[in-house]
C-alpha cells in the first residue's frame, strides 16, 4: 500500500491551531540576508536618487518580507491555501510596487513594455496557481523560491511599466489584470473538488475541509485582490484628472 505524501514546504509542516504562533521561520540564510539588508537600509544616506519617500518604501518592503517569511504567517501558509493566496497577493500588490518605486532610479534601463509586462505577470501568476506547479513548489525549497521570486519580479516589472506609461494605458493594463485575477479566483472558487494536494489534509485540524479552504482562497483572490487593482486604477485616474484640471486653470489664468 502506498503511503500518503507528506508535504513539508519551505515554511515547514502545516501547524495545528495550538502551536502556529510559536512557528517562526529561523532559516539562517534568510536571516543573514535580512540582517544585511537591514544594515544597508538603516545606514544608507538619503540622496538625490534615494529620496526619503523611496527609502521608506524600501524599508516597508523589508518589513513586509519579515512578516511574510519569518513570522508565523509563513507556517500558516503551509496549512491554508487561503493564507498562501493572501501571501501571493501581498507579493504582487504590496511588495512589488514598494520595490518598484523604491528601486526605480536604478531600474531606469530595465525594459518594461506595458502590455508585454502585463501578459508575463498574468501568466506567471496563473502558472503558480495551477495544481501541479503549486504542488511542486511546496515539495522543493528551490522550486518554492523560484515561485516567490518570479511572482515578485514579474509584478515589479509590471508596476514599473505602469509608472512609465500614460494614465489611460496604465489604467487599461491594470483593468486587464483585474479581470484576469478575478477570473482565476472564480475558477478556484467554483471548482467542484479540491485541486491542491498539499492542502488535502492540512486544514483538517483547524476544522476546515480542503474545499472550504480553497473556496475562501478563490473569493479572496476574486474580490479583495481585484478591488486592490481597481483602487490603483482609480488612483491613477484621479491624479490624471487633477493634472488635467490644473493645466486648464493655468491656461485660463494665462
């Protein structure tokens, strides 16, 4: 008789409700990298390229990294597909734009065509939420970090492209991304059976079935994830209209 697969992802085995708050990730390699980054970010002088706003953005991304990969939230993402989805949404909708803004002066020569970047970011996000690649990422530390870094890098290039584009084009790309995020969330929500083997048993000690966990994850991707993109599009539109109104007032004054 074949033994059931025992999933041990990078963040460790899925914890139960009685121990998850004690499950901090003490990976020495990650800790050393974060320590070096902290020393750099809290000692670097502010200059023409690194403005106070950009430095704050980079420090915020560092703090978010600690929350996602060191705190017990990391272990909880081994138990719940829902938490993993929240983790990935935080990568593409919070960490990626923070890094894109903070590092923008050093990324000026990086090519970032808008629609190509939009397509790549969407394909990468869909790829890692397909059952087979997702299962592979939760059974290999190397594949896990490939998943994390490709999600982050593709989203960073997308947000760089958005920042470099005209307001109408940027809003169009964000709206396309919104639709694709919502479609993936809907497919996950309305699946008739659990799709992700690493979570077939990981939520049972919490009183959740794998299908309930999967449905909640899909709803979060479908609603809050899409709403966050829509909010970004609305903010760009608001700034665009304000700039146009200011130009009209200056023209009238002249």
